[in-house]
C-alpha cells in the first residue's frame, strides 16, 4: 500500500502561507502610505481673516476655505480671498485644486488637468504654469506652488495650514529668487452646522 504524499505537501503549503501572511503583516507601511486619520482632521469648511505683513502697507483679507476628500486618499482644496483696499474697493479671487497621493509618504501631486490617457497630472512650470504639490506632516498641511518667471528666475508660494482648537492657523509666504516678497498670517475658524467656532 502506497503512502499518500499529497496531505503533507498541502500542509506545508498551508503553513508557508501563514508564515508569509504574518511576515507581510509585520512589514512597515508602503512608501506611498497616507495617514488618512490625520488627513481627515483637516476636512471641513473654514472662514476667517488674515493680515499681510510684508507688502505695501497692511491689508486685511477675508478668507473662506473648504477641504474635502478626493479620490483614493486624496483631498480637494477650495479657497476664496477677498481683499479690502484702503479706498473701500474689494478684490475677490477663488481657486480650486485636487491632490492625489504619490509613492512618497505624505506627499501629494496636484491633479490639475488630464493627459491623453485620461489621467490627471500637474501643470507645466516651463510653460509659465504653476506646479503645485502638498505635504502632510504632523499637524500641518502645506501646499506649495512653483513658478518659473519670464527671466528664468523662480517664485515659490507656500501655504501652511496647521490644526488648532478653533480650526486652522494659516501662514503664507511668497519668495522670489530667495527674496521674501510677502508674508501673511491668519486664523481660520471651523464652520459646523452653520455655526462658526469662536474658540481660542
């Protein structure tokens, strides 16, 4: 009577599968892993004011910001700025950008237009368009925009939004060829159920 060798073989395969699954479970998160729980804390609607610190005089700005989920582990950012001038006139600017996670942890690329294959991709700074990316680190969500100027120089605009009890603290800087042209600081208060958080 011959022995049945199939059972030990199946058993070894089963054990190997368990060991492999356990090893994979112990591996660190992939390079493109996103802390979705931390990103979720930024989601919401915000309103507030900011003051320009390095400009031609001090200017107050009214701000409205919306951060919401986009695609798989990404987010979209909509913001409106209303600048009030000394002469009483106002200037309104609105922007909307979506960001997708990359293979690098906590770094997002801007999904600003579709390529020929239907995939979203950033704009081209060599064509005079702003190249945007975002970084999520600790309690701060940073968005940066790089522009190549007509004379071959560069300009970088940086928006830092940091979690705070009232909502978000905002810091903005505009740097051209290493020279700081403008800095703005502000407070964004979270809007929930139509009510603005008045906490500290």
